[in-house]
C-alpha cells in the first residue's frame, strides 16, 4: 500500500542512516573510577608506570644522525600538539629507518587516536609497536579501553587474547576495563565471567572492581544481590569507599527502601567512611520525590551540622521539587539564595523553572529566565527551547514558535526529533499540511531519525483528515522500522477507520495487531464498540460490549458509559423492528 504521493512525502521514514551511539554514562563513570587513586594498588600501578617509563627511555637517541634526531623531535612535537596523523607519519618514517618505537609515545598516540575516534590508526600504532618494538601491559590496556569505549567488544577480546599469547598477564586495570564495558551495556553475565577469569588468573580485585559490579547488579538484579557483593568485598579485606556506599544507598532509594538507606548512612562512620554531599543529595532526592518535605528539611539541617556544604546539585534537587509541587515563587527565591552563596546555577536549576512557567502559561517569565540562564554563562539546551516552542504552539502562537525553530542552528542548538515533532503537529493542526510535511522531509535529510512520536503524530494527522489508507501504509512502514507500532499506533488507525465507518477494515487491523503480538487494551475495544454502534449496529455493539465485560476486557465504568451512548431500550426496539420485518 502506497504511503503518500511523492509530491507530499518521501516513501519511508526509515531510510535514514542512524547516528553513532555515544559512550554510555556508566562506562564514563568507570573510567573516572580507574583514574581515582583509591587504594595502594592504584598508587603502586602509577609508580611502576613512572619507573618503567624512565627505564625504557631510548638511550640510543644520541647516536642518531641529525635527520633521525630531527624526526624524533617532530614526532614528539606533533604528539604534544594533538596532530596524531602527523605523528603517525613520522613514526612510520622512523621505524622504516630501523628505529625501535618508544612504548610510552605509542601509548599516547593510541589514546590520542581513540579520543579523536580514529580507531584504525590506533590499531595501526599497536601493530607498529608489536612488529618493531616492545609493547607493555599499559599499551595493551589503552588499546582495550579504546575498543571498549568504541563498542568494539570483539576487538577488545581479540587484543586481550593476543596480549596473553605474547606472554603478558592482564592486570586488575585490564579486567576492570572489560568488566566496566560489559556492565555499561547491561551484559552482567559476561561481566561476571570476566570477574571469574580475574580470580582464576590470581589477580586480586580492588574496590573499583566491586563498585563497578555493585552498580551494575543494582540495575539488573536488585539491591539484595548487590549487598551480597558488598559482603564478599568486606570478606576480602577491602574497605568500601564513598562511591561504593553511595551506589548502595542509591539502589535502596530506587527500590523504595528509604528508611534502610538511612540506616546504612548512619552506620558509615563506624565503617570508616563519612557521608559526602553526594550521599545527602541521593537521600534528599528520595525524600522530596515522596513529597516528604519535613524529613527533607531535617536532613538539610543534619547536612549543615556535619559541615557538609550543599552544592549546585543539592539546590537543583530543591528547585526541581518546589517547581513540581507548584511552589514556583519559593523556587525563584532559592535560586537567589544559591547565587548569594557564590554558586552558579546550571541547566538543571533553570530547566524546572522554565518548564514551570510554561505550564502556568507565563511565557514572558519563561523567556526572562532563559535570558538569565544565558547571562549566568549557562547555555540553554534543546530541551529548554522545545519546552518554550511547545507552549507557544499550545497557546496558538505557532508563528512565533516557528521563528524560534528557524533560529536554533544560529544559536548553536540544532533542533532534534522532539523539535520537529512539535512543529509538525502544530503546523498540520493549523492547516499548513505541506509546510508540516516539509518539516518531516527536512528532518530526514539532516539524518535525524524519526521516533515513535513522529510516526504516531503523522498517523494521527492523516486519520484526522480522512487519509486513512495513507495512515495504514505508514503503519506498515513502521512495522519495518526499529520503532514497532504500539497499542497507541493501532488505536489511532482504528479510530480513523471507525470514523469513516469502515468496520470490516477496523476488525482486520485488530486481527493484524494481535498477530503482531501487540495486545489490545480497553481503549482498543471501546473504540471498536463505538465504531460498530455509530455505523448503525447498536445492538451488535452492546452485545459485544457485554461479552467483553464478561471477559474483563472492559470495566464496569466503560460498559455503563456505552449503555448511555447506545440506550438498551432503543437498541432492543431496533432489533425487534428488524425481526418483525423479517
């Protein structure tokens, strides 16, 4: 079935190239952990690296002729300047002359290439090092880490195997990199396999190792499994740090165990670890999300008495909670207090205020705080602009919203799929169909992939204007995309078919829906009953309603409403009249 004519919209919304995925936040936090000198293992690791660096300094550089010495200087200079392609060229020249590459320099190059997302050249540097020099565990760790960040897990495993085959024993840093990579991708079972391999190789796990696993276990298996890991960690004589305990506290709060999380925090001093501002922020967010302001105030007093000063995150939690509870004036005053204390608000402080003003319909204040945000050196993000544009659209000021939309690129905040969704729906509703469809075409041309809202919005607009066949065609296209139709998508099409009294087609869509494994909900059945009834088959509609009610597919309330829509006496009267004619 054709989607739409070529004059209106491209054939498929899914013919765009997907953008590369960014590095998961949990893996980034893993890298931060690895850089933090938490225990003696890490300190010794850094000292050994420094000592080995001094031992490996090429003593034969002075015997080079002038040209070789010059190349060496150029190589160092290029690497320091971040001109890694140029540095690789000089490295190639030098190894061609018989120079043994310096492992420290090569490790820097590997990291530099990965940072600039040039994976092939990073691998080429290791190839040169393995062929002409002597790699070490630090160089291999840099390569494995880079492949993991780039989501090339197979390559990372291959390097690990090659590392072992060349006689190098992976250290705890190597294993932490692999464990963190699997955990960040939700592959906890593979992470524990690496952990078992770590133990098998008689490599002692560190606080970092367990903290990574605890964080991932809380996400996947719950707090009980995480507590078992904490006990195992303690049994090994490892002292958890604030990162570890904060992960535990966060997990408890996430599962609604707020009172238990307080017990853990109260016991931290006896465990040799003091709660920090992050600990208090986790507890504060949990309390205020439950609307427990009295306990939140008590916690803030405890925080001050312990000498722990609130940070920007603390204030953002308070401001967000006040805005959520409709206390916008208090949130504004708190922003002033924050500034008076010398703290600079960030986007998380301004976002809830701008959203609150938009909800209240106070666009002038929303725009004023957007300006204040900029004056504080905090650039608005696309979420801020989308919020304001959506409010303008709801208030019937689509033209002003379009003006803002067209200037987003100029202010360094290019529109995202949500921006296009907002403008598309508004323009279509205002009668500007072709302009709305141009928005979709522009979005696709920029390589911005449509999402579920894009599809559902377009399907809804088409159905609303009676273009049901085109909507069904788009529903078919959606089935071939990475965004499978949901019950909402099918319900929109069902409503469109029922409005034009195409009940047979509506029943076919319902059958296709169940075949695709999408379970109908009460709205689905109600739409179909109403469609049948308004098509002149009121008795059949009520009979279907009663049957579905007996199956608990629709509630008593829905059945009562349907009986009011299609009165029973009238339905039975129509049925009797029909029987008399027969």
